C-alpha cells in the first residue's frame, strides 16, 4: 500500500447497533467488511461494546469517504456520529484490514471463546488522537453519550411537537409536487408558540428533532409524494444534527430518501459555509433535492443560489403579496425568475392568497404554487387541493 500517493485520511465514528443486528452477526459483518476493505486498500479497526460500535477507517481520502458514506446509511446501526475526519501522515493500522476488538466480556462469551481474533486490548502506536478516542470509548464515555442522546430523543418524541402539511401544487396537472412539513404544537398550536419555548442554545438539536418527528408523521400520513423538510443552515453544518443524520433516520424508518426535499431557511447567516455545502452535497448523492426558502428576504440568497445550486427557489411571501399592484416588486420577481431559468432552477411561489397574485405569476410561466388559495396546512393530515381556473386573458390583464 502506498501511503504517499494520495492524501491519507482517517474517519472515526460511533454508532448504536439497531434491532436487526445481534452479536452473532459480528463475525459475518467482519468478514464482509474485511473483504471489501482489502479490495480498496482501507485499514482500521472496529470495536463493539454493549450495543455500540466504534470504528476507525483509514486510507485514501476519497476511498475512506466513499466507504463511510455506505457505512453511515447501513440499517444495521443508527445514531452514526462522526467524531473525527482528518488527514494523517501515516496509517496507525497499516497491517490491519479491519482489526476487531470486543470490549465487553459478555459479547465475547456469547460468541464463543474460539473466536480468537477478538482482542480486548488495542495496541495503538501512530495516532495519539485515535488512541485517546479509543480510550474514551473503552471506558464507556461514548456509549454513555449515545445512550443519553437516545433517551433525550425518546422523551422529546413523545409529543412536544407535531406537524401540519401544506401541498406545493403543480398547476399544470393538479398534482401535488410535495408536502411541506410545518411545525406545530402537540394540539396544533402555531409555529411561533413552539419556537418561543425553545432555548436559543438548543436550536440546532431542536431543528434536527423537528425533522425526525416530521418524517415520522409524514410516514404515518402515508405521503407518497415528495416531502419538504426545513433546516437551519447552521444545524446542517453540525455533524450531530445535520442532514446526514436526518437521512439515516429516514432510512431507518423506511421513508424513501429520494422523496426528501431539504428547504434551507435563510433566517441566519451561514458561519461554516464549507461544512454546510459539503453536507448538502452528500445529501444530493442520495437523490435528495434542495430548496432555498424565503428567497429574497434573508441573508445569503444570492450566495446560496450561486454556490449551492438548489433545485428549487421559493419566493419570499413579502414579494408575492399584492404583486399585481407593485411595479418594483414585479421587477424584482421577473429578474429572479429569469435568473432561475438560466440556472435550471424551478421556482415555487408560496404564500399565494389571491387569484390576482396567482394570475400574475402564472402568466410568467410559473407552475409550482403553495398557499391558502390552493390549500391551507392541515394538522397531521394531507389537505385537498383546489386550483382556481385561470384564463390567459385574465392573466394578461393582470400583467398590464
Ligand atoms: C458497524 C459497521 C461497520 C462497517 N464497516 C465497514 C467497513 O469497514 N468497510 C466496508 O466496506 N463496509 C463496512 N460496513 C458495511 C457497509 O455499511 C455496507 O454494507 C457495505 O459497504 C456494502 O455496501 P453496498 O452493498 O451498498 O455496496 C460496515 C457496516 C457496519 C454496520
């Protein structure tokens, strides 16, 4: 193995074994992983303790990332949390295709003492950081943390929030393109009441929690179209609350990932732009689509548009309101529509309340709409859609 040809990288993560995995499957899992790692030149180690995994994989950066992206969505585990990804000068496990260690005696006993490859001591030489993390794992620190994370998710899941769904309609055929999940209180209280009770420093974990609950309810409602899930860019850039975790969760509950459209709410400046873009790009690999919400109102609209290349742009409601009466708003709207056309981005006009607003945008060729005119959000359900008739003449009149 040539360690100098490409950037060597290691990724270290922890995860929780899922219900479909039991300890007897460990030898088969190891065999499978070793064969794969050998083929692509990846080395490393895997530990199992209680029901948590801890793994280090190392090799060429792109290879390691590709292997990790598969591991991340493997249904045999969940809560896959990347602890570290960084370049390394030298492999710490150069000789090991995937060394395996069982930390707790119970699992070893269950597997039978003859499984002699399983060690309970890990000699680490070349990566002090990895060594420290292994010690943290073996001493139970990460396992505790994972358990706490699960418990807090469980208590929150029991009904502190719920969701209403509002359709985005394709008016050319009357079909629903997607349902946007809108957060509500457990009894349908408005979003403002829900957000009002969230401490500022919990915002990102709450954002992540919302996407999980939205997926649960969308699944219960039997959504077969796309599903728009909102996310705060700041949360997406954080490993433990990001889009990858949402996708893993979708996978876990059997909601098709390719039906998800992530909506970036432009309500805060993005501080860690590279992490944000990287997490969005990873989402694209799973067929996820991306939308910028409230376009024209927020902090980083044009930067987002040019760098993260969304599939959809949703017009800010303030721009839509009474558009037929405001010359300057019309000029801005036309410019955005033209820009989106040139970049191959679909426009969604949201917050449409009147036929006049609808006519104005329809006459410019817009086909995706959302708003009270078509359907109000329905609490924990999928509302019926009505599409007002629009004649070309009426639309032309409005244009003038
Ligand atoms: C805990 C755990 C560790 C894994 N480690 C590796 C690994 O080191 N290398 C690897 O290729 N696959 C590993 N896998 C398996 C991958 O998740 C995945 O099943 C495999 O890459 C095949 O993906 P594919 O069928 O989409 O090609 C691991 C799975 C689990 C649950």
